[in-house]
C-alpha cells in the first residue's frame, strides 16, 4: 500500500504516502461526484500496473 500511495503522490510531484492518499481520495471522490467513477478506478489501476511493470523489469526499488 505504501508503494501505491507514494507512486500516486509522485504523479503530483510529492514523494509522501500521506499526500498520495490525499490525491487518490481527491481523484476518486471527484470522479464519483462527476458521475464518472471509472476515471478514478482507471487512475488507481494505472498506478498499480506501473508498479507491477517496474517490479517485473526489476527496476531500481529505491527510485
């Protein structure tokens, strides 16, 4: 969970799991209010798939 939150925070140029959580909640809530919850879920899926790809390619874990 920490990796996902940090990755989501990095999208907004913040390397902090708390800011990542705030941005994730904001995107999910905003997309739900706009009547397009698939946008928020797609954003979460993109962050997860990017981390899976980085893990499979054995990229630098510290970066």
